[in-house]
C-alpha cells in the first residue's frame, strides 16, 4: 500500500514490483492499473473544477457583459442604450445615482435620448446665455 501511495505521487520503486510474491508481471500490471486509475481520478477532479468555474461564469455572464458595455469607449462609439449612464459631465452625473438603475434596466434608445437631453439641458442654457451676452 505504501508503494502504490508513493507511485501516485510519482515516486516509483522498481525493486518492490520485481520482488512481489506473484511475480514481476503481476506486480507491473497491478501498479499500472493503480497508476491509471489514480490518473483518471485526478483528471476527473480537474474537469470537475473547470466545470464548476464555468457554471459560476455562466451565472455572472450578464453582469460581465454589462460591465464590458459600460467600459470606456471612443467618443465616436456612443451607445444608443447606455450612453446616458456614462456621458454626463461631473455635476450632472450625480443624477445617475437616481436615474442610473432606470437607464440600465430599460435599455430603450428613446428613453436614453430623453435622459441625455434632460442631463444636457442646463449646459445648453448656460452656453446660450453666454452666447447671447457675447
């Protein structure tokens, strides 16, 4: 038992197998069978870990997709569904604490456009006043 336990860890002693009671052929057959079975069990453990990790990924896939959608993009790649969540300038972006969940859950381009107009309306008024004053 000690020899086959060491064989599963990679330490293999040929002399113990050659000096077995049943003969060297039976000793090698027994060791080979044991090493193959332990190899199959270790591979099975590895496949189980991979399938468990993939199952966890499948559950979080939608969250990862949303995070990728909201990642930083070039200015020319405005998203028609989520740009209201990432486009407003600083003082107005605080409104995302209230409207952000609505933007992310509705996914409607018309609602996104309306919220963008709402966000940028104060900026338009300030620029219009500065322009007409000038």
